[in-house]
């Protein structure tokens, strides 16, 4: 439950979590299952106002490296199981313009036990059957003149040399996931943390709604992680998302082209969700759509059947990265009361439950110190 003023926040907790996004809520949920009292301190008046609530919800398990993929795989398994209500089991297709990259992902899938089917260009079209308005599939060898399928970026408009179909991937109901993770968790909304300082056996957090002392503090503040502890800031990037006037058949796997002209697409209620996968460096609070995003979209769709598709909705999300692009999870090496849950790099929805398990385990260690 999200408590708001005038409800007073407690003055003490075993664990205080800064940030009510995927990482913070999943950590609180995992701690609760261990019988450990935790409180989530959320700056905004409601959950999901920033990155977590603006995710495209692609349940992609194969990420850029093994460590991240292990988390997304574990997270997806939890979503498919105990949180199945927020998971749509449609599968996904990763396409490539470089054979070596495709080989790397196939090898990663084999190492981590993820079943994949290798596809060629024609295979990509076969897995997107007759979804009227999909640009590019009609121009693929073996596409068989799919009705209304003229010019899919990443299928006909992009130089696909190989692809992997991942049947166990899916699409996540982002709002449903936030609600599911928050169920049974004490969340204080409108309780932005203004200062953190060591105190007693832990730390004292000063919030807009009063102070609270905690033995362990989890920094799950998304793009703002590190700001309250004078740590190096994360790098924040804006990515645009659009729902355009087009149709995908129910159950069609999402398509994510990895390479030059990166783009992803999936069905969405009443249209087709497309992202040009732009990545403009920006300030943490900047998530307003802009002209550069639409220009990137039109560039991706140029020469395709979608090039003039009407934009029905648009928004922007943020992805935050550490300097080495690896998630920052676990205990801080210098401050025994501090645990990190930051730098999820756009994998937050899929990896959330696994991140929560890992960070909760680190909190247990910190509490035992």
C-alpha cells in the first residue's frame, strides 16, 4: 500500500529503501518473504512516474552479457510462474545484421539454458504472420506476399543476416507488475529523501515527511542513485516510444533488431508499439518526448509501409547505466549500512524479481554484521 500524508512515516525500520520503482519494490517484497521489516520511500505522489512506469514491457531474457542475462532469465521465470498474471507468453525475436553478434547470443543462450530457434530473413517473416501494416515482411525471401505486410524495419528495411526466436520470452504488463510487487509492502509516497547520514548502527534518512533511522539503506533511486551519498552519478539516456496506427496479430512475438538502426516493435492494444531505440544523454528528470525522437522514428521507418503511420501515443523513458554498464547490486565496500540496487540499464521489468532476491540477500548480510 502507498501511504501518503497526513499518515506519519515510522521513525525506524530494519531496512529503508530509497525509490519505489521495480528494483526497490522487488527488494522490499523479497525482504518481506524473509520476515524482515522494510519501508519504501518514494519521492513522487504515486508509483511509476518515471522509468519503471514508462517501460515498453518487453520480457527479453538474452541481454548483452551473461551476468545480466542470468538476472533477466531468473526474473522472467518468476514472472511466468508466481506472477503469471502480468506476463503475456508471446515469445520474442532478436535479429542481427552481424553474424558474429548472432553467434555470441546463440552461445549465451546455450550456456544459460535458454532454448532458441535460429532463423533467417524468411524465418523472421514467417513468425510475423499477416500482421497488416508490418513494414518490410512482404519484401523478404519466402515471405509469400503476407497481406498488408510491406516494409518492416528490421525485416526488409534492415540488413538481417540472422535471427533467434526465443519462445520463452514475452511481454510484461508494467502497471500490473508494479502493483503486484507493491502488494503487502509498506510504501510511503511523497516521502522524497533529502539527506542520508550515518547514525548509530546504520543511517538516518531525512525525508519530506520526517526522519527515519534504518540499520540498512538500499539505494534504488534509479537515475538519481548515488546523489544522496556523494557517489558518481549514473549516466542517463532518453529513449522514445510510440504507438502507431497499425495492427499485429494476437500472440505475435516481439521483434528487436540489434545492430545498426536498432529498433523494436510489438503489438499494443489499439496499435503497434515501436521504439527507434534512441539514446540521447539527458538529465534524470527529462522524460518528455521531443522532436529528435520523432525524427529517429521516421528515420527507422523510412521506405517502409509505416513511414506515414499516424502516431497515436508517444512518451519517453529513461535508462540509467553505471560506468561499466553492469548493474550495481549488493553491499557497498566502504559503508556497511549501504546496499545498492541501481543501474538496471533498461532491463528492470524483466530482471526485477531476481534483482530483488539478490539485493535482499545482501541486506540480510548487512543486518548480520
